[in-house]
């Protein structure tokens, strides 16, 4: 091949490379940030701890399924008692969420070789947490805490749709 042909190929290759680089720069980011704050009720002290666990879309579906299955099982076993005392259903739902949370976190640990890595954040004293570089999708954030010897769980759903940080409201409290 002659030198002019080789030169045209190099110039064309450089132009294609530049076009690909420009297109990549112009593509919108496919990740975002989730941040939130949970009211821990008191300052963390001594052996107290609080962690936020980010459930990916797949794990959020698993968690929802676990909660529903546990509610269905408990409700069917206690239908007469729930019929007499409607507040019992709230207790059944709280227990289902607590047990589902522990089960899904255990399955996540087993699936990921014990290392939850980017899926867990230690919550600071004012209850704040943040997950960066989260791919777009629907997530559930679960906060697991032990405060003054009492276990607590909060959860909230959030959808990451853009690079604009998403606030997750972790309001549902399960004791």
C-alpha cells in the first residue's frame, strides 16, 4: 500500500476515534446518587450502630416478595385473631419486614461472598448516608440499627433516573 493510502486510513481512523470520544462525552451519565437521612431518635453511643443497605432492583424485588410471602403466611395462620384485633395486622407486617430484611441481607452476603462492599454505608451521628455512582433503576434503602440495645429497621424506596441526586425518605419504621 502506498503512503497516501496509509495516511488516509490513519486520518480516517483518527476522525472515527474522535467522533466516538465526542459521542461518549455527550452521552448522559447512566449513574446517579442516592442520599438520605434517618431520624435515629437519639445520638449513637457505645455499642450503637446504624447502617444503610442499598438493595439493587433485583434484591428489592426479592425483599418485596419475602415481605409479601411472610405477611400471607402469618395472616393465614392468624386470620381469626386478626379478625378480632385489626391492629394485629400491623404487627404481622412489621415482623414480616424485619424478617425479610434479615433474610435478604443474609442472601446478599452469601451471594456476594460475604462482601456487601458498595451496598452498605455506615450512618453518621446525624443519620445521614449517601450512595454514589448508582446505576439507573428502582432501589430500596433499608436502615438497620441497634440503639440502646433495641433493634430498629427503616426502609424507603427510590428511583434513580438521572445524575441529579435523589433523596430517599426513610420514614417507615419497623421496631
